């Protein structure tokens, strides 16, 4: 293998740049030519390819987002689109491809491999932490830190006004950001898709907290359950006198300087991706499990079921009585 490519696909996540840097620098260190593919699979189809040098990834480890940009491509989902992508790879002599993204992006990589014999390696990058094979995905830690920073600030004003605040966090259909940020941010109530939601229980907890003299109530809500506005209406119907506000954190959770943990995991995964390509491996997904960097065949990886940490959820309930 002489030439490899790297792209980012799907939603961006803080730490993707650290992963790109690791792929480029480890590739060059091992004598490979490394090409950067702009705008994910769509950029590949459109032949948006740049030569990467040591300095093209200088000064990026601390930056959020992705210097390669990202996109979702409907064309790549078609056989014709993938055939075009394979032609472009051939033209540039790219034999191995590193895909930094989510499980949808990995499925695309698998099809490209099966149909056109390109070696593909996936690195999990998403703030949602919802990829089954890995304990952590790149971006999750930074997103949680951003969320607790916001929770801390909202708590200051909630305490001053003796208010309740709903903070809606991202996570798509998963409750990881809500659980981790809620527990670390000392939330009174955490609402996640993995646990059946009971509005009466939520309102009873708020009423009990008011009786015992709590100055504020922080309710962290995962977007996969409902919106902050919907929850706010449900609570106000039952507790009309409650002074309640809601905040949707939105895309601030996707940006910002990556945390130490995200930079380290991204660097290790980027390096492992290059090693796997040098070993002529293909259709592997890199993960972190029990603090070890491991890799699995894509079918095995995506068929895994992640055990949701219900113990952590129970702990959050105990700590917020
Ligand atoms: O997958 C990352 C994520 O930020 C989710 O948490 C969220 O539901 C979604 O992407 C938002 O997507 P978009 O940036 O397309 O609005």
C-alpha cells in the first residue's frame, strides 16, 4: 500500500481534526502518501482531493470541527455513486481509505470495499456516543463538557430566581449526553430515551424538592424523548405556579476545542487506522473498550449491543434526592 485517503462523514464532532492529524502524520511517518478527501463521500464522488503534508495538519489538534469539512451524500448511497467514487480513488492511486464518522458512514465504506475492493477502516466520531461497539466515540467527552458548562451557568440564574429549568441536550435517539452531563452537572432530573418517562414522577419530584427548600431544579432532557418546549407544557399543565424556563443547547455541543480525552482517543485511533491499512486489513472498525484500542470486522462491530449504563442512571437518582 502506497497511498491512503482520509475523509470525515456525517455530523462533525470535536476531535475529528486530531484524528485526521494522526492519520496524516502516522501515514507519512510510515512512508505513505496521504490524500485528504473534502466534504465526505460527496467530495469523493466530485473529486475534491488534496495532497496532505505534515504542515497541512499543523495547528489543528486544538480546533473543533473538521478541516476536511463534512457532508451527507445521497448519491453515495446508490451503486452508480459508489462506482464514481471508486473511479476517483483509482485515479488518485488511493488503495486504503480511513472514514471518520458514524455507523451509516461505515456501512457505505463496507459497500465500497465489497463492490470495488478498496481497503476501508472506520473511526467512530460522533458526539452522540451511540456506536454500539465502542465505549466512547470521538467528540462525546467534549460535548458533555460543553453541556455541563451550560448547566453550571443556567444553575446560577435558576438559583437567583428560584426557578426550574429544562435543558435539552443532543444525542439523537440516545441518552448518553443527557446522562453524563446530567450526573456530572448535578441535575435533579434526567430524562432519557432508554428509561420510560413518567410525567407524574417528574412533577412529584419537583414538588418534593420545593417542599424541602431546593432553590432550583435542573431537568436535563435528551432530545430523543421530546423537545424542551413540549416537556415545559406538560409540566406547566400540572404545576401552573412553577416558574419554569427551557433552553435548547443545540449545535454549541458540536463545536469547541476538543477535550484531552477526545484528543488522545482520536490520536490513538488515527494511528491504529494507519497500522491496519499497512497490515492490509479492510472493513475494520476501531473502538475503545475497557480502555484498550481494539478493532472488529464491521458486521461484528455493528451487530454488537451496547449495554446502557443503568447503574449510572440509578446513581444519578440517588444523588439528586
Ligand atoms: O449526530 C450528531 C447530532 O448532533 C445529533 O445529536 C443531532 O440529533 C443531529 O446530529 C443534528 O443534526 P444536524 O446537524 O444535521 O442538525
